[in-house]
C-alpha cells in the first residue's frame, strides 16, 4: 500500500505542475502589445559559421521591419566567416561588423564578444539569434519587437529545430519544446528564469542596469539563460509565441554532438536562483520517480489500481502537452509520448552523472 500511496502522491504533485504549465497552453497573446516600429538592432555572434551565414544573412536582410540594423560579430573565426560578413556589408549598409580577436582574459568567451556587439548597437531594443537560425517568416523581427513596451524589456521567443527523420531529431525537438513550455509558463506565472539565445530580445537599458554579463563572465556558457535569470523579474519580462516569430535552427546530427551541447547547457542551471533550481529539480525528480514507482507497483502489487493511476497521469500529460506541442508547431511529437519522456529522463540522468565526473566542452 505504501507504493500505491507514493504513486498517487506523485501523480497529484505532477498535476500541480500541469496547472502551472496550463498558463502557457491557455495563453492568448494580444494582437499587438507595443510599437511594432521600435528600431531594432539584430545581433548575431558567429564563430566559424561561414556556411550558415551564407545561407541565413539573406533571410535576416529580408525582414519586413521598417527600421533595423544587423550587427554581425566575428568571434575569432578561423574560416571565411569574416570574409562573408565583409562581402555583405559592402552591399548592405545596415550591416555592421564587430571583429573580435582572442583576448587573454576572455579567451573563447562568447559573452565578451557579445558585449562588444552590444556596444556597437545603435538602437535601444536588441534581438539576438545564432548564425544557424533561420527566421520562420519575414515578420519575425516585427513580431518580437511588438512585445517590447515601457514595462516589458525582455522578450522570450521560441527557437525550434528543423524536422528530420530519426530518433535523435525527435528527442532534440522534444527536449526543446519541453524546455520552452517550462520557461514560457514560469514567465507567465511571474517567475521568469531563462531564455534561449536563438530567439531572445532585451533592451540596452536592462543590459547595462544589470552590469551586462559581469556577474557570470567567468562561466563560459549562459549568455542567454544566466542573463535572463539575473535580469528578469515578474514585471519586465514577456513572451512571444506567434508561429511567425519562431526561429528554426539546424539540429545536431550525432548523439555525441547533442550530448556535448546538453552537458554545457546543464552546467549553467546550478547558477540559477534557488527557487528556480528547486522547482525545476522537483519537476524532473517527480517525473523520474513516477516511472520508477509506477513500474515497481505494477510488478509488486495488484496491477489494476497502479495502471489506472498511470493511465490517468499519461492522459493528462498527453492532453496538455499535446496542445502545447501544437502551439509550438511540433504536434507530431505527441504521438511518441511517453516513450520520448522516459528516454529523455534517462539521458538527462546520464548527463548529470557524466558532468559530475568530468567537465563539458566549452563554446567552440
């Protein structure tokens, strides 16, 4: 009976998190939050990204926003990244280039390169993306810009990944959507804790008011999530989830590449504020415990009641996250739930164990 009570308690606590995540599912953005004509500085930091820049600069130049500049940061690349930037800048005067050489104190630190790019920006409102990101539409900048207002200085967007065949692609997209549902829901609940550099906006004012990246400059990763965790609060942060405002990135093509990337990302989480670490850790722990206790209960006690609880929880998750996945244009993934959930939980557990014994690879 103890196992049954434990399983029921976990299901109840899971339900509490679903109430939190329902804030995103039921969120209906206004047609226009602010002035879509905010002058925008689009900032892209690139290190050895010649191929992606050749493909994506034309999309950034084709945005229908009435007034914006593009700040291209060459972060000490060893390929033809700088050459491609200079070739476009010759033709398009709205492109500005920041050529960063390795600094002994900040060697290989993306935050240092981004700081130089931000100092080059002419406009108060800035939007950030990565070199491998393609806008989902020509109205991407306008959609993100419309969420800025006198009160809202940080805009969290969604950075999706291209849909391809194979389980690696499914797990990459599933993890991305689950993370987005979490940070969007927390933001709507007045507890913003992170954003993704693939699609993120904030003002120069909020950047300088929070001393930029200085509080975590010694941490190689986290130019996006650690800054948002530091600078956001319950009044200055909003979200943008119109599908035209998404970016689409090139996914990793090998398990090793993706796991190395996730190892870097997870190391930043320990620097979040305590309340965020507690809630995120609790959510992960509850999900892992649910499947451990559920399987154990099916084996050791009469299977009927445990199976009913399992089906109840799975249907709740399937219903809520099915709507969230559809909202983020990833509805095909719901057909693979809960296989993807269990697989991701085990992968995350292996990453935690791996990070405890060795250091992850840093930014390029």
